[in-house]
């Protein structure tokens, strides 16, 4: 397998966590999202991923998978141990709900494309951009805080798909200087993850392309 990734992007960060949790080795190819106008926009990369996003996962037979939710679902189905989704259907739905809050409602609103559009098309200043980011991250994390449990990871003693989404989002919140004091359950998950070798391995600071 080959993973196209960028060290501080939360989407490939999710996939790196899942790969590490499942002990799956994948060669990494780095796509710098800022240098030279964004290497994701190069024609060579658009052949791999027509949307020009990371991550992309190339399987051993050459099949290309895109979009982190689809890649994570593939990994869960193709490599079911350890499971990232509970067997109980109600709990599985709760795990997926937290993942969806982050993947659908928080992350897209602070992604590089929308932020650049706010700057170029609406003339927002950097303080206004920061307010925008803080609003949507804070609102989303408040919902997550109310939905997750009181011990261990989001939904128990073992990491689930919810944690795979939440830990990168916490990293992004810190990167954008969003206060986290109001979210003790979220902070608890982050502490547990910081002690786990798979989460440590996947952390942006430990990537070969980290700056």
C-alpha cells in the first residue's frame, strides 16, 4: 500500500492512526499542500486523485481509494482486527455520529480551500478567519463533549473510529489556538491517545515531512 499524505492535515492523520492501530504497513508519499501553490494541484497528482485532496491510498493492485471516511471504512472491512466499530448497532451508530460531527461539520469549515476562499472572495482578515475557525471548532467539540463517555476513550477502554476522528481534530484546535478548557472529556481522550503507541506513531510531529 501507498499513502499520499501531508503531515499536519487531519484527514490523512486519521488514516495514519487507523493503519497504526491495525498494524498495517503503508509506504508514505508526501504531498505538500502549500509549497508551489499546493502540490495537490499538480497534474501528476490529479491523475491519482481528481479532487486534488489528501489522503489517497493506493492498494497493492493499483486501485486508488480517496476520501478518509471511505478509506477508513475499507480498512475496517478488509482488516477487521482490532475493530474500530463496536458490534452493538446502537453503539456503532453513536461512534459514527461523533465521527460525522468532526468529518462533516467541523473539519470542512477550517480546511485550506474554504479558508482561502474566505480570504480571496470575501476579504476576511486573519483575525476574522480565526474567529470563524474558533466558532465552528468550538461548536462541534461542545457537541462531541456531550456525546462521549466519562472514562477511557470516547466510548470505552479501547480506541474506536470516534477517537480516530477526534484526536486529529484536537490537534487542529490547538494549531488554530482554539481554547479547550471547556471540554474535559475531550481532553481525557487526548491524554489517553498521547500514551498509545499507534497514536504516537501517527502524530504530525513524528512524520518524515514534518516542518
